[in-house]
C-alpha cells in the first residue's frame, strides 16, 4: 500500500477429519504471499504459494494482479479467489467473486451406494469451482456478518493416494456466517 510491499503468512494447523480425530488426521495447511506495486497506488502484483501435507500437489502456486480503480472499487484478479469488489462505506463490502477451493481431510469408511467407491481411513481432497455474490457488514467490530450465494460448477472428491475419485453434479450454494477477527 502506498508503494510499500505487503506480505502474509497463514498457517491453519489442526485435525482435518470426517468423524474421528486421530493422530494421522493432523494437517498444517499454509499460505504465503507477497504483493508489490507495479503502478504507484493503482496496480499491484501478488505472488504466493500454499500447501499442506494431505494435498496433491503438496505445494501449489498462486498470484495475480490487484487493480484499484478508486477508493471504493477494485479488481482482485488473484488466483485462486478472483473478485470484483465494491466498498460503498467502511461497514459494507460487496463482491462478485470466483473461487477455486481445495481442502483435504482424513476419512473414515467411504462406501458409495453403487459400491463403486470403497476406501477406509483415506485422505480425500475436496475441490470445487464456483462463482457468486457476497455481501459483508462490518459495523459490529470485531464481528463481520457475511452472506454469499452462487453456483458451484464443479465438485470433485479425489482419494489421490488410493487412486479413486468421484465427481458430483453442479449445485447452488448459500452461506451465512458471523466471523470475529482479532
């Protein structure tokens, strides 16, 4: 911001599990990024990388551009979460967004009704590609109230260590969340 590079590191250690927490359900997903000005107070580049023990690949790149059209309107063309963002006030934020979501979990027994997929104590990587609209209200600090809705175009369950997978049909989604940021 204002010709100064920004950097971030996010680490989310913990159990990622279906029903039973075990020692082998512990994962440490992480993300690191750096941003830098390309055009003073207008266009910024972002380069990042993220990963986790139960992901495939274990490390993956990300990045893109952030273009500030005005103080209230910007384009966040950053993979894996591009968005067109409008902030009419300090309390409101509206996003037209895409999301390439990846998360991995340790499963218990997975047996489909057709019995085509049977795995036990496997790692599954869930991924989806979606687009939608999000509204966030931030007046009650440190809480944010967020409502988003959209459509998930692709949903996959990949048991990559067992060479098994399942693809699901597209579906709409709605999410209402209250988050605290400290």
